């Protein structure tokens, strides 16, 4: 006859080490998420408060005579003049003119820059033939070719758009070429082994591989395009934000000049922000780290 010893009621079970490790990992991820959220809130606060503090200092300095108010108009007066220009339509007219030239130049330069970069990346003789020339032309200030464009096309919209397009072209072309060249050759060979060629090779291998570099080139070229179109409008336009800034300086109207400068700054920020949004849409995996962190939110 066998007897069994009953297990004592309330005896503690042996803890599962895997479950304990998973719980500790989850707590660590929760702490990391909360810390990241606090840091983002702090960064946002600093980004907002810093320009406000600088504007307040500017206002006080101009009002108290530390800065010459004739040259450094108080921000409140600049805001008032900007509102008046907005209501009268003057600011809208100049902004629309600049935006139209900027968009046309960005699209034109980006399309041809991507095409040239892809062709030079996949065809070595073309890269050897055009690479040194493009490198030399890239170093040339693009505003320096404006007189030549004006001689060829006259005082039309074409020289203004082409000045932006040429500036964008070289930045995008260089980044696209770099993106193609850095693709592992074994990936291309594997794709060709599966009979991928022509459009399929471009669609599924080359373009996805070069897309991060292309987007980097677009981000850089957006800011450069704003600089170029503003400089072009200084000397070769009767409208646009560049013309507004230059004409206001000539007529000694600092309020309007500062309004134009602020508008150009906002335009550059908006252009760059839109390209960043496009990058997030086309390359969601590049920003997946933040999403994974958010997934642990309690």
C-alpha cells in the first residue's frame, strides 16, 4: 500500500524565470517610453520658448534704445505691418509668385536629377564621362549663371525657374548616384538571377535602395532652392519675396523688409517639412523606432 504526501496548502510555487525576465523587460520599456516622452516635451518647449525669448529681448532692446529702432524695428511693429500687407493682398501676391517658381524649379530639377543619378549609377561609362564635369559644375555658384540665362531667355520666368532647377539638379543627382553606388552588388546579382531586369530591377531593387539618399538630397535642395530663388528675385524680378526684401531695403522700409525675411524663412521651413512628411510616407521603416516605442504605451 502506497501513501502520498499531500502538498501543503499555500506553498509558494517556483517562479518562472522567463516570466520574471519578460516582466522586467516590460517595465524597462515603460520607463524608456516615459523618459522619451518627457524629453520630447522638453525639446518642444525649448523650441517654442527660445524664439519667443529672443523676440522679447529684441522688442525691449529696440524700445529702450539699445538697438536703433530705425534699423531694428520692434517685432510688434513688424507683425502689425505684416498683418496690413496680408489684408491688402500685397504679401500674398509676392508669396504666390515665389512659391510658383520654387515648386516649378524643385520638380524640374528633382526629376532630371534622379534620372541622371540613376543612369550614371547603373552605367559606368556614363558615370566616367560626366562625373568629373558634374563635380566641377556643382562647385559653381548657381546664381553666377543667371546673367547667361537672362541673355538666352530674356526677362521672363524661364531664367528664374531654371536657376532653381539647376541648383536642385546637382544636389539630387549626386545623392541619387551615391545611393545607387552603395547598393550591395550581390543584391543586384541575386535579382538578376531571378530574371529581374529593366523596369523590374529599377522598381524593386535600384529605386528602393537609392530612395533614402534621394530623400536626403531633396531635403538639402529644398533649402538651397529657397536661397537661390530669393537671390534671383533680388535682381531679376518685379515681384516675389526676394523683390519685396530688396525693394524695401532700397526704399528704407525696414518693417516690410523684415516681413519679407520672415516669410522666406517660413517658406523654407514649410518646404523642408513637406519633404520630411513625404519621406515618412515613402520610408516608414526609417521611422519605425518611434512607433515601436509608442506601442508599449500603457
